[in-house]
């Protein structure tokens, strides 16, 4: 892993963008990494474009500024493409992971993107199948782990399971579906 | 060895409050402090603390109820931000003047108008002359550590002054970070049981608080408050050392980062100090002798120590996250330059007002400050004493 990985999450209010960034941070922190996880706060409301960020490193992180050139971009909602510049600041060796039923090749064309790695996964469909609702945040975490190799997948699943068990003490029935969603997205994501 | 966790700044502060288990917390939610009150109220609801939690209708009432509880002899806390602190104003001064050891996390946010929820230090800087001790935190770890130490500082018999523990709104309060928590029993042993020497419910020793006090004694009372602030300096250092033995993280008035052999230096408070460390590291790789002084204690202002540390440098830049509208820079700048005034070998000092209303500050902005500082060091003079960093003119 590079010394510092910066991630930008795009989504819409209500899709669990902040939750994904914080859950990822918490999980990789438990694996011994140094982390930051923070949403961008503005005039959020349901359906509006929102952002969240991660910094992940093997060394302590002291920087507290915005993430401007993320090595990794995650797009939870494909309808953002065209209205939000999701590739802004993405470097030549950057990785973009998109929730869509379309192929990486097709999305690459839509984005007009040369170089970089493009991954796609139909996270909304996976979430519908496993959770009964199209909230794509947890499956996108699985796709992200596959695309970046941030930490080993089995270790990640163990940690997320522990965190979800803690968070959903009062409704444990959602834990299994979320874990299945992460696993399926990890298996189904494709890239080029 | 404590427990390594990932928490937001607000979660860390609320967790410190859980470990402190104050007798009374009276608070009103305001962005970005809201999480503290929310998390703490769940600790109350879940029976994890014995605290009497008072839900009030405004910040003026929050501070009043906290003052009342503290005057009655309780360990009392509240928390606020921005306009909430502004609404507390009257009672903020009274709490300090009553010499009540209230501890209040302030999650720094810009004051209205225009309305803005993001970080600057205009809220707590406005309260700098209210008689409260002020500690500033770089990250969630320091916010947590400062809240625990603040109890000991506030309650010390030679001090008896309230403490604001400041942390940057959103940047720290809503950002998940790594930190190490102390064990509950260690925190409880460190802060000890609170036993007030002077309190209203002490029926055997009746006393009056807030009596009329005209030109006969008011002045003497203010002089005593000033003396307590002088005493606070020693207590802050003693508590910081003892906390170091407990946690491995010792605290003083300020942190020196690559400052000992520096030629030029930056003085800054809060989260920007962390970003500045990355800038210093980059400049050091280029052979530039840049250093950083991160000020933790703004009240009392450690002027002697700052003077001793900064005299002899070729040039110093101050970063102020508040405008004082004096036309002579922000509060940190004017106080620091005043401390250095008349000192042989005092460096030229330039002020950069920055980050108002949450305007982002990056490593590249801070490198620009250091490059500007190199020019000042070469010439020995300033172009202008005050610069507005990255603002559209």
C-alpha cells in the first residue's frame, strides 16, 4: 500500500455516503492503520449530491485539509455523472469505482477518461437482493476493497462484522444482509 | 496501555465526559457541538453515568443551570459552539467571576452573520477576556486529553476558574481519527472526587455569591481573578506532566515542532497546526529551517515562555482564525507581538488571518506563508503587518 491513500466518495443524501466513509475508517483503523473519515457538510438534503472522504496511511496523519487529489474515487450514484465532475483531481494512476449496471468500458467512454482504472458493480441491485432496499453504501465498500487491496478481504469482513454487530444491537437482522452485500460486490466488481 | 479506537472529535469529548461522570450537565444542542450532547444524553439514558442531565431551552439557560449546579457544590459541565456561546455571554463572565470550576467544551464555529456552520475561532476568541482558561486542541486525541486535564486545572484550589476546551468544528468534531482512550478507573483516579470548599448548599457555613460589590471591593475581586490566572500557569504545567505519566502524552503551554534549530517559525492553534507539520516536513526536506509553535494555552497567555522561545528567530508568522476588527490583525498576533515588544533580538512578526467560516487551508497555503517569511527574514522588515490568506479581494 502507498504511504497515504486518499478517497473521495460521491453520492446523494440518504445513500449512506457518510456512514460508508466512517465505517471504512473504523474498520481499517481496527486493522492497525492510521485513518481519517469525514463528510463534507453543506446544505445536505435527501437526494442532493454529497461527498465524504478518507485518508488511510501506515503512518500518523496530521493533515486536516480537504482532499483535493484523491487516488481513489467511489461513485454511489451513476446519475451524478454529467452533473458532478467525479474525476476531478483523479491522478493518472487513480482508481474510480462506480455503482452501475454498465461495463467499465462503457463508463470510461461516458467519463471521457484515459488511463486510470475504472471499476463497476451493480451495487444498487445487490443491495436490493440482499437488504431489500437500494442503499448501495455497504456493497460499495466491498467493491472498494477489491479495487484497491487496502486490506485483506477476510480481515476486512471480520472487522466489519464486529462493527455492524455493535452498531445494530437493536436490529441484528440487517447485519447478515449487509455482509452478504459486501461479499457479493467484492466478487462481482469488474475493472479495466 | 489505553485502548486504541477510531472516533470523531465529538465522540471523543463525549466519551471523556462519560468517564468524568459529572454531577450535572446542562446543555442545549447547536451545530457542530450537537453530537456531544446527543452522545452524552444516551450515556445518561443507558445508565452509564449518574449525571443529572438538564435539558434547557437555550444556551443562556444552559450556562445558568451549570453555574447554579457548580455554585451548589456539584461538578458541572456544559458544551457549546458559536452563537450558543454568544447567547451564554452574560453568564460566561459570571461563572468566571464566581470562581466556579466549570469545564465547557467549545466546538469552534464562525459567528453569524452571514450564517455559517463551519470552523473559525471567532466564538471563543470573543470570550478571551471573560476570565476563562482556554485550551486549544489539534485533533480528537488532544480534545479528549484536554477535557480530562481541564477538570484538574479548574478545580485546583489556587485556580478555581472555569475552562473552555476548544476544538475545531467539523474539521475535528466530525472527522473520525485514531486515538487512545484511557481506562475508566485511571481517569476517575486522575480527576479524583470533587469537594468544593465554598458552596451554597453548605448549610453549616452559609455564604453569599453574587452580592452587590461596588467601588469598595469589586476591584480587589478582579485583582484576585487575575492572580488566579497567574497561578493557573503552574497548575497547567503540573497537571500536564502528571497526565504525561498517566498516558505517555505530556502537555505544556505549547508544542515545539522542529523549532529548536529553526530560523523561521509559524505560531498557530488548533487543527491547522497538524497541516502545518506536514508543510514543515516538506520544507525541511528542501533544507529550509522551518519550525512550528502550536499554542495550546491561550488563557493564561504564556508570554514569558513564548518570548524565550521565539526571540532569536529571524522571522515569525502568526495564523489567526479570527478577525478582531482592530485593523491591526487577529488576537493571537496582537498578544504575541506585544509579548515580544522591546525584547532584544525580537523577530519581525507578520499576521495571516485565515480560514474564516471554514475556508480550507492546505499544505500549499502554509508553504506559501513560510516562503513569504523567508523574504521577511532576509529583509528584516514587513511589507504589511496583516495579510488575509487566500481571500478574494
